[in-house]
C-alpha cells in the first residue's frame, strides 16, 4: 500500500494553458487540486506561442462577415491531418470549441481579432496575448483554491493494483515527495522538442530543426505514460514549424519580436539559397517546414513587397513584420536584385522566380507549384512588385511535437490494447491522435483547453463514483 500525505482529488502535471484549464475545471467542480510545474515559471510553450485559438461560429467572426461552422472546422482539421487523425476526438473538439470560447471569455479573456492562417479555409485564428492569458488563468487558479507548486518536477507515476492491471494513484517528485490523487493524474507536460534523444528516436528527420518549445519540454509525461503501457499516436508525423529566424534574435529583443513569421499567408513567396521556389506557399506551415529542412543548409527566405509589409500586425501574431524589420531580422531593399545581393542568394534566379510568380498571379501562366490562394483556398495571391522589397532568412523550428499518448473523448490515456489506463489523463501537446499528419493553426491552445477540462470532469466524477473507472 502506497502511503503519501497530503492527497488530492486531481493532480495536474504541467502548468501551461492546458494544465491551467484542467486545474480550474476540477476546482470549479469542487475537487481538491494540485498543479505541479517543473520549472520556476509557469507557462511552458504557451509563453512562446502566437496566442491564437481556432474557434468557429463566434461573434468575432460574424462581426467580420466570416461564415464558419463547427462542421467546416472539423473538415479542415481532418483535411490538414490527411484524414489520419482520430475522427472521434476531432469531432469532440468541433462540438466543444464554442463552449470553450465562451468559458474563456467568461474568465476575462478577450478575443477581438480574427485572422487566416495555415490549413484554414476561412479566417478563424482568434488572437490573444498568451502572456496575459496565462497570468489571468493563473490568478483564477490561485483564487479557486488550487495548490500550486513550481520547481516541482515529477519523476514517476505511482500505481496500485486495479482489476487485472495497474491504475495511476499519484505522482512521485524528483525530490522524493509523493502525492496521491483520488480521481486521477492529468498529464499536461508538453512535448519533447528539447529532448534530443526522443527527437532522434521518433523524428530523426527533425534533428536539424531548431529547438524552440518550452524549456521544460523534455518528454517527461510521454516517458511516464509509455512506462505504463500507453499507446502512442502520430509519432512519425511530428513536424517543425516553418518561419523560425535562421539566426536567433539577440537576447535583449527576444521577447519583443516574433518567434515565427508567416508572411507567406499574406502573399510572400518562399525561395531557397538558389533563389528558387520549392513549394506551394498556401499549404500548412508544418508541411512547408518539412520541405525547408530538405533545402541546402535547411534555410529558406520569405520574399515579399510593401503590399505584404502593410499588413503587418502587432505581436503576438506571426505577422509582426515591422517589429522583425526593426530588429534586423528582415532585410529591406529597393529592388529584387539588390535584395538578392543583401541576402546572398542568386540575383538572376530570384528576379526570374519573382517574374514567373507574378505571371501566375496575373493569369499569364499557371503557377509553377499550383498556388491559387493565400491559404487553403482562401484569398488571392498578389504579385511581388511594389517597392520596397523584403527578405526574411528563416528555417524550421521545433516549437512543438504534436504527437504522443493516445487518449479517448474524455482524455483518458489508452494502453496498447485500446483500454483506458485507470486514473491517467492527457491533454495539450502530449495528446496524440488529434492532429494526424499535420497541424491546423490555432488548434493547439483550444485543444488543450477543451480536453484539459474534459479530463478534469472525468477525474472529479471518479471521486464521487459518477464516472466509469
């Protein structure tokens, strides 16, 4: 018999957005909750993201004249994942996302802008400041009576006999401290972008990508679930994010410039060192990221003109081109030829590439790579022709690894036989099966919120005997 004091109804491991949402929901249901954070500062990868939530049918969209539905959102998610996603949990997302939107708004989170991004057939990225969101959620967590511990890395899951197998009954910290969970343990530990051994094991094609996820994202939760016999999904499909700066910005400006830039969804083209395009720029930035890693030096350039620069939008968006220009991350020139020289790429090739692309935009000839939209069928590409011209040297960053523990519609972790591991839940980046082959922009934060709350609901109901064990 395991002995540990104190005990809680629910233990949440990882204090990013997903973990905070799980903890808040458990507390709302009158559960006693322990929220554990590995590092000194809560937030994880959420602190480093663009702050976008993919919602459909919201007031913000309606005010902007954007027609969107849960069904269209669900289809876009399935299409982005090449239909290799788990349709059941994608459907749960589509069904629950508007409720999550309302829940977050009721907590004081404001959504007043909506934009188009990767794999979206209509604009549905609802932008927020991720730091402000985290601070607000954390304040709610503390007010709700949740016990929060930082610098508290979890080392192992505690187990006890459960039927014919084992059930999760708590956690053991690296300090040796143990805590019991009557309802269950929710893993919200993020991915493994900063675990070189797991990158090499599961996604060796990403070894050249620059690690950019949360500093605590070393696969702890994945390892713990794996040790329990958890099934793993989407592991081969993990992808980096295109648009990371090739040369990281100086430390003193790191928090005031975009960590990713996606000018291609505003009309930029993407070329390699040879000044040649190599992909349709309207597709998912995850898929573009894969192709970028195949280019010489894993390097690419987003090339655009004033038409795109004028669409710059302040942080936390991935379109704050003006901040990147001011920080020296984006290069400016009066002509494409001068820009090529400044970027050290082939001058003649770049000029020819831009001319061919512009011909495609005007309908003179078919686009070389079949590009007909800004993103996933939405918006029309514009010629790169209005001075000044801009170039952004970039690469693929491993911001996240959207793969991991298989879970069901209640966020219960399933073993290799498809059976729930009693008392164990997963939400956020560690949850496999949702994204399939690729990621639709904005779906990560919303997924963490939706399934974090579902995990908390099931775990709290287990304490009262209202949920199946």
